[in-house]
C-alpha cells in the first residue's frame, strides 16, 4: 500500500511544525560577540555597534554585570523589560512558554 502525495505532504508539514515547536521550547542561544555593543535607544530601537578599545575605561564606568537567570522580553506595549529569577522549569523547559 502506498501513501498518496497529499498524505505525505500533510505528514511532512505536521512533522516540520512539531520540530519547530520543540526547537522553540528548547530555546536558542544568543550569538553575542565581545567586540560588539548592543544598545536600546530612548525611542525603543535596538542597535548593534562594532566596538573598539580606545575608551574601554569609560565604557566600564557605571557598567554593571547582568546577573545570571535574567530574562529580557518585550511587553505588549513595546517596552523592553528584564526579570531576574528562574525562567526555566526543572526539566529545562521555558517557564513562560506558549499556552498549552
């Protein structure tokens, strides 16, 4: 018995959707680079800049380390927020993931 092309396409689409959902739930690492600066402007834009070392002393003045277990997210109002505290469940899944 052979499967019809429609059945094969439907199965492939369902598998792709499940793979995408599983990947999204696992999280994706940020690709931050030590020679780049990442900014959030006063008008809400996010920008990336190539950085130099000539004024590194000034750069670190007033800088603070980001604590581990810090989550950054955009609210419904477009404002960038951060929340310190656990954001992963014991099994490694995202605590605030998509509604079931």
